[in-house]
């Protein structure tokens, strides 16, 4: 099950006093930071059924983020300049409300966007038009279909495992806690980083391992 959202946060003070808050009531930056912490995540029981967003930049930097299971397609990508650049990616969801992903790292340098699950959608964002409103500029992008990111990442996964002398059959049979050492070696070879949570990287590599 992808990224189950917490319902509440409880803080216990010395002496046994407790306070709690709805998770939704917390500021978005704090929500994101809490979800990045190791204690707030656990391995997916079925990584092959999860959905992942893979972002790749012109300089080779790659980030992966596990997204909601109801995400079903890439919608639009816009970069807003005021004066710093911030990218906003919208992903279609089954309930009609889009999943919004903020791209802070070099938003205008994004080379490829891919949504991977049992299928794959891979696009290259290309600036279509830029609209200025005062000090703000909106850069609207076209999402041109390009290649197959899953095939590329699966090939890179196999090559990284071979280079590190990792037996894929043995890796597939290991429990999540046992496979982290091997996955870290593969991750470094592939150059993949976490967009939000480190657990998303482990789940993504487990997703690839199931298909290798």
C-alpha cells in the first residue's frame, strides 16, 4: 500500500503528559520532514504493485518517490519563477483530485519524468510557452512521450548488481532488512536518490528486483 498517510502525531513529555495533533493540521514542510524520518516508514509488503515517480535531470541526477496507489497518469508540469524557480507536477488520480509534486531542484533542468507501476509512462518536459505577470513568470511545459524509463532502470539495475557481484536470485529471496546492504551498493552505482523518503528508494529497488 503506497505511502499511507498518518492520522495524528502524539508527543509525550517527561511525567507522562501527552499532547496530540491531527497530522493534516501540521504545516506541510513539517509533514514532509516527519515522513522522511526512518521511524515513520516501513518496507512495502508488495513493492511490485507500488507506483513510483522517477525524475531525471540534465546533469544525471535522479530521484524516486513512491506515490499514491490511485495515481494513473501524468497531467502537467509548470515552472514558476518569482524570482526563484519552483516546479509543480500534477498527476491524475482516480478520485479526480490531482497529486501535486513540488520540484525544487533545478526545475527548468528536468530531463525526464516517469510514472512506473505495472505499466510505465515516460515523458520529456519541454517549455511550450512562458507567461509573465508582474515579477512572476509561468513556464508551461509540453510532456512529450519518450522511451521507456522502466526498461532503462531495469537494465541499469542488472548491470549494477553484476558489477557488485550480487546474486539476484539470492537478493530476491531475502527479507527487506537483509537486502538493504546490497540495495545500497546498487543504488550508488545507479545514482538514484530519495525524493522524500529513503524507504521509497528501497521499495523502488525491490520493485526492480522482482522484475530482474
